[in-house]
C-alpha cells in the first residue's frame, strides 16, 4: 500500500521532501538489487568469466551507501521559510 500524504504535495514542504528522498532511495535500491542479482544469476548459471562484475557490484553498493548517508545525515530538511 503506497504511503498517503495528508495534504497537497509540495516540494517546498520539508516533510514531503524527506519522504520523497527516502522513497527515491528505495527505488534506487530496488533497481540496483534487481539488475545486480540478474547479472550474478546469469554469471553463475552460464559460468561466464565476467571479471568486471564484482567491481560493478562494489561500486554500485558504494554509490547506494553514499546516497543513504546523504539522505540520513547530510540533507537539510528544515523549512527555509522559517529561517532568518
């Protein structure tokens, strides 16, 4: 069941930005997991010699880790209209 938003979605709303960024991250994780697991499945099934596959997996995991760190620790979700 998708999350329900109680008011009109607006990217200027800090709560909306926060949940939007987290849903965006979840989509990125799902895409990375499905592509990566598919590649590993065929790599094992066909006994291929894809030496680039571990590098791709580790880099993609690193990118996802940086994305996670950004949305949890760096992103500022405070209301810009309330500052000053």
